[in-house]
C-alpha cells in the first residue's frame, strides 16, 4: 500500500515568521502535535511540540519561568523549526515509510511533491493503522484468525494452504508470514468460518494454533 492512502491531507501549516506561541495555539486548537512550515508555497521545515519542549527544557536550566515565557512569546517558528527534517513522496510504500521512520527515530514524516510543495503528513499512528489493516486484525474477532506452523519451508506452501481452504469453500481475507523464529503463517478468514478452517487444515495434517 502507498502512504498516500494513509497520510493526512487536511493540513494545518505555519510560516517561518509565525510566532512560536501562535504555533502552539494552533496545535492545541486542532489537537495536533506537528505543523509543516511553508514559505511561498514550498515546504521549508517542520515544528513539533517535541521540538518546542526540548528547546524550552534546555533554556529552562538558566532562565526563570517569566524569562522563558517571554522568549517563547517573541520567538518565531524559524528559530525553532527543524529545517533539515526528511520528507517522503506519495509513491513510497507504507513499509518503506515505517522502516525509514524507525531507523531515523521519526514520529512524523511530511510528504512533498516534485515542486517541494507539502501535500500531506504521515505520523507513527497512521503507520500503525496501515500495518493493522495489512495484517487484517480486527479487535474482538480472534475466532477468524489462527496460525499455521510450518516445520519446513518449501515452495508453494501458501498455495497449498489456500487450496485446502478454497476446496472447503472457505474465503481467506489476509495472510501474514513471520519467519523470524520458524515459519508461522497467520491466516484471517471471513467471519464465521474460523472454526471450520481450523478443522479442515488440521485434518489435512497442518499444525494449527489458536491466537
């Protein structure tokens, strides 16, 4: 799946000249934690609540609360923003964005087009939602999900599994393979067919485990 399917496009932005206090007020008003910074229609950086908190914490060691509040009231976004924050494009895959954000310790990733205009933003919560969708997980629907343990990997094993289920009239909605510690294939079938699927696969000689 592409990140454009999960990114937020209803963007709230600020300019470099916006005051930090005004940026904080915008984040509080819209219940968000990140604001892309745009100048002349181009993405130039990002300001986040984490950046503001970190800057405030470093200054707090030598300033009084009054002095700190005064500085924040006079400071501009340009003085606080991360102008080197990495970006992505809409053709990135969700998995690619997830790995990039993990390795770079990012909570948010702005999305830009070829003209460096910001077109969206994706956060770690959006990534979580995408991965949940990919896995087919539905809260409270454990009966439709189960794991098949494969003792020895071989070509065509997934085809074999799905054929057994298809021959029994069982419809598969999602398949997830984990090979970090042996091979475990998590299968999600359509509602009401979970128990039948487990019986059919067990009778066919597969090691089926409930979740």
